[in-house]
């Protein structure tokens, strides 16, 4: 077998077993990692190493490869926007829906060392301090058994709390030496186990993976092959109960159509909700304040996030269009206009959201952020050419707009323009490296240092290293 054929087989094997996408321009780095792993195991040829990988006993090696190609970086309350969305909207809504059955099932998929799953447990504790009559099930899974072992211990260094409120740190943890120990009542709320999202079959009524009200799977799909994204997202959708939510990192599923999921663009990002396929199912979907009786009312499944409207605006639900704004109502502040645009996008009123973005541009013609939101709206409508145009304008106006480079790279890759995608990612990497490590990239709620760590994976590795 020649080297090209062997490389092709190895790329396909990685896709099949753990779903990872190896772009054409990343093959050199891919081969470098495989050769390093083969040497560590004593194999003198990649062909012998491939034979070993096919073996069913190579589970730990697949974990090692997944660890090599992905980032395990996480911390408590990562992405404050989504934490606020969970705390003030989604979880209260899901709890209200289940106030009769008193069952709440949550899943943190690819939970790494457990910070995200425990964050969910703490949010539930805040929202349901008295829950003895509730059946609360929180599951954390990851392909990396070492990460799961750490999660089970519930012991963390100070670095895991860098975005975590100090008051909550002292409420839920106590310090022993240099480690913070999670209190037992929160630790016992979460079940952890190893899981390969690509190969494991779910939903499965014989396992824990069924009837989930909420699934969190953040910063996973960015690594996946297109087919793996569709397969895993479809399994997630089928594992959600009707009206349940899937949260991913920002824009991870944009451009991927999953029939069972309906996307909603919120101020905090995109959230996906399992569709109602049968009108009778709407009887089981309700929202806070809709009913106090035993039988839930019909619902339009439109989450209400209007409470976040800036105080300078009248309530969003009483406005029908930009043209109806009076001079006293219209705030000439680009940021507030964009907040309102996101609220209308959440309600599915994409045309009004677009008009509000253009209103923001009328106020601040040289602002790049409105074009970024317009690009997101265009992607939701699957108008990818318009999205590219808006992102190019955002970069023209702000040549250091890291998120715009990355979104444009994803669109280029979707169009099979891998060289262009690689060039854009390298540009984003160069910019991110000039930023302070702790500087927040707001669009992704991640730090510049973490972004550098991820983007560096796209840099070619010389074969002699």
C-alpha cells in the first residue's frame, strides 16, 4: 500500500471512530502526531499502527488521539452569556414544564474534567433549593477516561475558577491546600461516565441517554467531520424530549440542517430546540406563567427573553417594526440597537432584526459588529454568499476582528475552499497571538490564549519533528 492510500485510510479511520475532521492542509500535522504515537507504542511503521487502531482493544489509544487533536480546556461558568441564558430562561422554563412530573434530565456531553456538568448542578441548586420531591438526573460524559476520573474527584485548582464568582466559589467549595473541593451534595447530583459520541448508540431507553430536557455539547462540533456533525446532532435531537434544548458553542451548527431541530438566534448565541412533529405534543410544552392548573396549555414554543431589553427601549413585544419607533423611543446607541436586533432574531423575526442592524449602521457607519450579526442572520437563512459579504465588510472595518475571520473560514471550508479557510485561520491565529492571553473574545466567550491553543492545531507540523 502506498503512502497516499495509507494516509487516506487513516484519515477515514479517524472520522469513523471519533468523528474528527482532518482537513487536506492539516495532513502533515496529522501524520506527525500519528508517527509520534506509533513510536511511543513501539511500532516501526504506520501500517502496523493502523492495524493496531482497527483492533477493538485500542480504546485507550483512541482516547489519546482524541486528546491530541482537541482541547480539554474548560472552567466553571464558562461563557457567561450562556450561563445567564440557562439560569434566567432555559432552566426556569424547563423546571416550570416539569412542575407536575417533577423530573429534570440534563446531559453535559464532552464534559472534560467536569466543570460544565457541575456548573449545571449548581444552577439547579440555585433554582430548586428545595427539591426532595424532584427526580434530578445530571449526566456528564467524555471520550477521555482520565478527564472523567478527575471529574469524579471534584477537586480543582484555582485556574478552573477564573470566570467564577467568588461568592459561589466559597458557597460550593472549600479549600484544602491548593485545591478547591466541591461539596458532596453537589458532587452527588452528577453521574459521570466515558462515552464516544460518534460510536455510541443513542437514544437508548436501557441506558441513561433518553428523554433529556437539555443537552450541552460545546466546542465539539468544531472538530468533527461534516457527516459526524450531522450524525451526532441527529442523535442528540432524538435523545431530547419534545421541546428540549441543545446548546452548542456559538455558530457550531450553523450551516448544518438537522430536521428535528429548530434554531433560535438569541442575544447569547444560537440555541436549538426539538421540533413538535405531532400537534398533540404541544400539550406537553408550556412556559413560565402560562398556567397554574394541572393541564399545560398549548404553546407556540417561543421562549420569552424579552426581559433583557435595555431600559432605553419599550418592551419588544409591543413594537412591530423600526418604522413605528418614535424619536423618544429610538435610542441612538449602536450597542442597544444590536441587543434589540438579537431579541427579535430570537423571536424568529429575522427581517426586523436585519433592519435593526442597518439602523445601527446608520448610527455608526464604521461599526463592524452589525455586519457580524447580519452574517449570522444570513447563515440562519442559508444565504451563505450574503454572509460572506457581510463578514468581509466586518474585516474591512475592523482588520483585527478575530471572530469574523473564523466565521469566514468556516464558510470557505463549507464551499470546499480549504486553502482559503486555512489562510483565514492563520490570520486569526496571528491576531490572537498579539492579544493578552486572558483577553475575552466576546463572540465565542473564550480567551485569546485558549483560541491560540485551538488554532495552533491547524498549523502544519514538519515531518521530521
